[in-house]
């Protein structure tokens, strides 16, 4: 049995002021940070194993590293839609957002529903979570049919005019990951990127141009042809 206090003490022991300074250079919110590396957080999470009650207690600590560990030890089958809404409403840094989406949210049965809901929310990190979830599903869910991802393309197009940095980068990430799955989705993503690049928005023009550049590159084209 692992205690909340024990996990927090381990995290504090492995914290580093130098790491915190490095995080700040990458636009990571440093409030309440301990400066623990992701590999160290993963090691601590492996020691804990899946422990949903402990994950809730760690989340409630408000410490970013504890919240990332919480996402690693939470049980997706025990995560409720209400808990997801509560957690996402407390995101205040892109790394916590992306780690929680990657480690936990994408594995819940509510991921698709939350993408649609959160993409219409105004809060910056809630909206980022919607597009980070698309990117994570496109990356990891190898068995999902193409129709799942073509269904996300209108949501991506709608979000492309959001000028906020952390949103536009996640929209771009989602579009590029869809386009890397296979030749059919590559063509659909490039077509959507062209539509986005014609929108009257600086953010949209950047998203469209960047996605087209990568998805039509020789390296990406070679990779997706091998997946046929």
C-alpha cells in the first residue's frame, strides 16, 4: 500500500531547481513545480501499479508532478466522465494536459464524447485537451477505423482559427497525426489542411501550411506507403 505522503516525498526527493528552470524555457507553468523528470515519474508510477483511489488523492494535491503520476496509475475503467471533466477544468499547463490525455483519457470509453464537448469549450487547456486527445488516439489506437478520424477533421477545421498558442499547436498536432496513419487518411488530412490554409486567420494559415509541409514530405510518404 502506497501512501499519498510517501509518493509526494519521493517526488520532492527527485526534484531539481535546474529542471524547473528548463521547464520554464519550454513554456511549462512552474507554479508548485518540484522539477521531477518524466522518466522518474514513470519509475515511481511503476512502483505503485494501478491504484485509482491513490490517483485521486495525488490529483487533489495540486502538484503538477503528482498529477502526472496520478494519470499513470489511474485505472481508465474506473475513471468517470465527471472525474474527467473535473480534472480537465484544472489543467493549467500544456505538459500536464498532454500527459493526462496520453496516459489516461485516451484509454477511457468517453474519449470521443469528450473530444466533441471540450472542443467547444472556451478555456485554453480544456480546448487543447480535445485536440491532444485526437492526436493521442491517432498515434496509439491502431485498430480504430478511418471513419473515426475523418469524423474529427471538421472539429480540427473549426479549431484552427483559435489564435492561442497552446490550442493552435494541439490542432496542428492532431491534424498531422491523423495524416500519418495511412494513405487514405493522409489524403483526407492534406485536403483539410488546404481548406484550413485558406481561412482568414493567421493561426489557420500556419496550421495548414505546416501540416501540408510535413504530410506531403518524402519521409512521411515513404512511411505511410509501407503501412499499406
